């Protein structure tokens, strides 16, 4: 399993984004409508998946690796657990396209947090792309006030913010292996959802969907992202993970015929335009 560390970071991030893109379709495929039940199944299988990964990767040194991650790993995992919770609630309260377009703004939050926390410079183009992305979010959130999806859109904003904080912690502690951070996240989200759920009876279909969410979608996705983020610049990570933004609405359109309102496409177009603009950012003129 150590071969993962030899794969270029950008390839891991691309594959991680592809894995995550299936989340919306799988959430839509549950029979239960209880978000806490879905989160519990997802978190439990995620915990199993990450635990097995740690054992296969580090074998007898797994415990030492978790311990070595220290406070940085624990804090990163706790922050990331809020992203997992927000993902399920957002997917159940707004369209998949809304959620993934809002998630794609993580590249802007990464640039902002990188400027304040890591002292990474932000260029004029970077600043303009951030403003443009925020305008795109405003279009979607503004329209959702009358469409009943405001809650889902606002909750979705928690995801790129939490992810960006995790990346800052990883980048600040590049000498540490913070894969254990996602193990802590799985424990935290499992405990929270277990305490909040009122029903522990699950159908076979929901158990299968929980497995698909927890292992192929989330474990594979976040292991690749966590490892790939160690050697990739903050402003580049979000761009590479546009595979999630591109494929997630496609899956629900093909399999469930889910077509979001026109405002989602307008706001999403503005956000993608901002990301494309950011990709031309070569200079680092401090503003």
C-alpha cells in the first residue's frame, strides 16, 4: 500500500474527486429518509474502511502512526467530521448540482486560508476569481430563498470550509503523516450520528448503500486526497478535484433524471468560470 505515496499528488487528487462524485447518487438511492441513519451507516463503513487501510499500510506500526499524528491529526479529524455531516444533510435538502458547485469553491477558500494561515501570496487574478466565485454562490443561494433549498445550500458551504481547514493543517504539518486525521473524522462522525439517530433498524438496500458511501466513495476518495494534498499547492487542489463537480450532476441526471433549476447552472457557470480564471494564475503579487 506504500505505493500510494509514490503516485504524483495531482493523480491522487483527480482520482479522489472521481470517487467522491458518486456521493449524491448513492445518497439518493437510500430507502430511508432519515439523514442521521444515512450518516451513521456511511460513517461506520468509513471507519471500517480507514481502519483496514491503516492496518494494511502500516501493519504493526498503525497505532504508532495514529499516535504520531498527535493533536494535528485529532483536530483535523474533528473539523472534517462536520463536513461529512453537512454533506448528507445538504444532499437531502438541495440538488446534487447545488452541492457540488458549492463544494468546488474550496479552491477559493484554500487560497483565502492559505493567505492568512500559511502566508501564501494571493495574486490579482486570484482575488478576482474569489470574488467571481462568491458571486456564483450568491446567485444560487439567493434563488433558493424562495425555492426551499436555502438550508441545504448554506449547509453545503460547511463542506469546502471544513475541507480547507483540514488542508491547512496538513500543509502546516507536512512532516507528519495525517492520514490518521480521516480515521479520527470517521470516529467522530460515527459517534455523533449514533447519538442523534432514533432508529437502528436498516434494510439490506440501505446497508449496501452505506457500504458504497463509506468505502469506495469516501475511504478511497479521502485517502487519495489526504495523501495527494501533502505535495500539492493549496490553490491547485480544488482545481484538480473538479472531477467531482463535473461528474456528480451527470450521475444523477443519467440515473435519476434530476435536473436542477436554471439558477443553479447560471451560478455554477460563474463558479467554474472563476476556477478557470484561477488556473491562469501564474504570478504571486501580494494584495
